[in-house]
């Protein structure tokens, strides 16, 4: 028995099974309500704790920047 036809058939079936049956992203976005879209868009990952830490650090940095600007303003007023 010749293995070439079986090999070709196997490769074709593997490629066909990898084909996406999912609908295009634009089609699902229109068919679902906004709450369901957000649930689909945001999935939890292993990086979420680090992302949360980065977000908290950015919040702290903005607080420090605001306090520094306020301190500079007070110093400017005091020197006038």
C-alpha cells in the first residue's frame, strides 16, 4: 500500500480541522448586548495581579505628583 495518499489525506484533514468555525469578530459584536461584549473582551490572565500592582503604583504616583505641585505652589506664594 502506498503511504502518499494516506499522508496527503491526513494532512488535508488536519488543516481542515484547524479551520475556524467561529464567526468574525464584527459579527459577534453586533449580535450581543454591551454587557456580554465586555465579559467576552476582558478575560482574567496570570498577569492580572501585576497589572493591578502597576495600576496602584500609577495612582500613588499621581497622588505624589499632585502633592508636589501643591507644595511648589505654596512655596511660590510664600516667596512673593
